[in-house]
C-alpha cells in the first residue's frame, strides 16, 4: 500500500512522518499522473488559497475530483477539509476552487486568525471504538475551519461546544452570524462520508497516531486482510498518562 500526500504546500512532511511510524509508505504528490500509483490520498493542512492556486497551476483539480469519484479513500485535514467540501463560506473575494464530494458546508476561517489557534481535548467515541486508547484526542486547531452543516449521509465523528471555545480563547473570532451565545450550540470538526474523511484540526502534529490508523483502515486492501497497523495509543500502555502536550512528532 502506498499513500499519497498532496505536497503543494503545508504539513505534508508531517503526515509522511506519521505514516512511516506506522510502517506505511507515504509519497509526495504534485502532478496528476502521480495519483495513478497511490491507493489513497491525504490532503494536508496549510494555506488553502495558496494550495488551490498551485493545484490549478499544475492542472490537478480534474485528477483530484476523479480520484474522489472513483471511491478511493481521501482524508483532508484543515485546508484539506475545505478542499473536500461541496460548499464553503468565509471565502476571500472570488473564492477558490474546491474538489468537492463531501456533502457539507464549511466555514473557511470559523475560529479566527492565526492568533486564535488553540488546543483542546476532543472526545472521539467512534475512533476510540476502533482504535482504542484514551476517550479524547489532543486536537490542534490552527487558523481552523469548521463544518456548519452536513448532509444525511455524513457521519459526525467529533464536535465542540462553542461555549468551550470561548473559554479556551479569551479573544475568539467566532463569526457573529453563528450566534455563539446560544446555549448548547456545537460546531462539527470531524466527519466521514463513504471514502472521505475530514478533520478541521491537525492530527499529524501530535504523537497520537489513531486518526492515521483509522484512515488507513478505510483502504480496501487493509479492510480485506489482516492489518499490521497499530496506533500509538493501543501499543503504548502508558499513553493514557501522556503529557498534555504531544509535540513534537519527531521523537
């Protein structure tokens, strides 16, 4: 199995490093023809407008859309989530091209600017059911998007109460139109729909490999056979007593 990682800009090296730790080969993808040799694809976090311009420059959009439509597993993190969404708001003037396929509406900069970046313990019951480990995941949000609504076929894997974000960040940039003061209101930050996985945060920046392991098991040859992939949390019995900061992944 070879996993492609879109390497136009952003944290593609970090994803490849996590794949290596799991014993899986990750390769950089920059040209349409390189998609022919990979079984799945990760679209990393980064600057979505820059990534879109580079993808258009290299004529990648038709090949990326075909890859998604063929049913091959694709995981978008942060900017990658924006790319996979069918609909996006909070765009810059003129917007940007999207790959599409994921029936959701994403707000491009829901949590605000770079200085509103944050970390939080995120409950992930569906992932824990498959990967084991602690009930929560230390999620890193960097100038992050969020999912405003999803279609009937989209499974929500994680969400955050907006009240918790206001507690974490003393100067939040949550859009006023979202009525963040509404009691109990939540925002979606991780979803799965068929062959597509999307997270608003950056699992590649932590030592917890469960999201990568979860994605790899979406690849048909993994599902059909016996997988040797074991996430960090299930192989390391001391994981539950980890530091609240999991950085860096290069350890």
